C-alpha cells in the first residue's frame, strides 16, 4: 500500500501557530513580566537618575532594551500585536462550530439527551396525548423563542429553546480585548506624551516629549493668563489652577481654567494640570539703609538693571533669585542675589533673604540692603498628551462589559416536554439543560413544570371539551 505523499502547507503551519493556546499563555506571561519591570523601573525619567540608580553597565543594557520607555518600545508593541493576532485567529478557528449552532434555521433536538438527564419533573394527567399537546405546546412557545413538536410511536415531544445567540458572548469579549489592544497600539504609535512649563502671561506652541529630547509643535499656542495656588495649614498645596487660552493665528479659540483631573481638550490634545513652580519677580522694592547716616531709602529695582544707591554709596543690581536658600544648613526661604559696585572697591556679592530684613547687616558694609515687597510669579506645568486610540479603547471597554454580562448572566437554554401514555393516564416529563448556570436551569425547569401543571389542571375537563355531544 502506497503512502499518500502530503506536501507541507505553510499556511496551515502559520495558522496552527497563531491559533495555539500555548502561544496565548507565553505572550500573556511575557506581557505580565515586562509590565512588572515597567512598574518597578520608573519610566521617562532623567537619564542621569537612571545612571546614578543602576550604574553604567545596567544603564547601558536597559537603554539598549528600551526599558526606560518600554511601553513605546518596538518589542512591547510587537507583543501586543502578537496577542492581538492570536486572539483573532483563535476566535475565527473556533467560531465555525458556534456559528452552526447559533444560526441554524431548524435546530435539531435529541430526545435521548433529555431522557438521560438525572433531574426531571414529572406529573400525570387523565388527558390524551393529543389534548395535552394542544395545551402544552403554546405554553412552551410562549416561554421560549423557538419551539417545535415531534411525535414518535409512543410519545409526543414538545421542544423549546432560547438564547442561542448568547454563545457569541465569548466572542464579544474576544473582540473587546482586540479593540483594547488595538487602541493601545494606536495610541502608542500615533500619540505622544509631552510636558511644557509656561510662565504666567506667556505662551508656547510646542511641547517637549517625555521619551526624548524632541519638541513637537501643537498647531496652536497655549497661553497661561493666570496661575493661582492655595495651601493647607501645613503648607501642602490644596489646589493649583491655571487659566489657559488657546490661540490660533493669534486669535483666542478656547479658554478654560484647569485644575488637577479637569483637563482642557482641543483637537484631540489633552492638557492636564501637572505641576507648578515659582519664578523670580520681574521687579521688587528694596530698602537701602545707610549705616553711617541711619537713613533708609526705598527703591524699585529690576532684574539685571543697575540702580544708584543714595548718598553715593555705589550701584546695585539684582542678578538672581532662589525659591529656597540654605544658610549654614538652615532653610531661610526665598532669597535674592545681588551685587554692590562701589568706586575703588571690588564688586561685593550679597544674599538678601526675603524673610530676614536685617540679614545683610551681618556683612558690616556701608549700606545694608533688604527686600521690602515683591510680587511672586508662577509657572504652570502641563502634561500634554494625544491618544488617537482612546475611542477605540472606550469601545473595547463597553463591549467588554456587554460580553461579560452575556457570559455570566445569560445562557443557551433547551427544554423538552415529553408526553407518554401510561395506562389510562398520560405521564408528562419536563427536562432541560443549558450551557451555563445548571442550577438556575433546573429551577427554570421546575417553574415550567408547575406552570404546565397549572394549565393542565385549569383547563376544561375532558368530557366537556372533548365530547361536547
């Protein structure tokens, strides 16, 4: 006998590979492990931080593997694509059998399968099979979307069925997973996650990407009209708010005050309130105290501009500012840094803590400088994102909820009401099964049996209805 020479089919091999449950397990475990790594290793931080935390060797290894931005790495996207194809092929591979059940025009019923069930409901009636068929068939038809009557030599069988379509619930869940994965891929490939800081009164037209040094133009400008922050008694910020205006061609197109978790959205781009900071004031009022005459002179000075000190004591210029300054290990808060220039003397650099007016007197110069008033300026820090796959993800979530509801709370149910002549009486047996929730199905069979008994017992008597003559 000659063996049949079957040539290998590459398409079948590829199909078998992607329809393998083993592949599903391997990819899911890979995603779980890499996600744990992505959780443990902070993402998109300063490279210097990584270098300090992991050392040169591990820094280079992680950098090559894109561990510092792994959710946008090619291999993580490949894993998402692989599991997406795997779910699709597995669903198609197993859909044909379900399709025949769900969309069968005339479903077949096997009476032997119902007779083998251990749990059944039985009761007896004095009526004939024919009369019982007339009474019972409408009840089954009213309780189930499909019903049919079959007769054998010994019995009459009334079948009922409903919920065939619920077998598609698992495919709804599969499709939802595909949508979630596709939405994530679309967002990862075509979206961006950036950051920008905007001083009050200024505007920007681009943002810095978190996963690189590149700046991406927005197509419009973001202007920070105002920024405010309120604090708890302990000093922790309670709320910070940015008043933003979006400009196109120099014209305002949208305005909104944003706070944390209340972003501004425009043309698919989201602007979240993320952080804030203090900037040096543009000008301030300082007091010059002549230690020789004891006179005090208040003047408004601007950053970087020289100001004449009265009594010919020289010139003064503010050159820098710090929101937090430490002196001999103590935090003295905000401080300004200036230079005093006097004739025939070297320039003197001084520190002027805003909260300590007499600080400069310790220098023991001819003039002591202190800060009188100034207006703090803030900058707002915005997280700017664009995720074109978000609506695909939303659709996936909705479909996931619907699919899970179908899977856990609905089922494909089948019942059989069999009428068999037993002496002068007829025995009615009610049985049924479902693909899920066996206990609930048994309760439904019991309920149907009681309903049928009520119909049979409540119908007109045999002699009155069957033989009116």
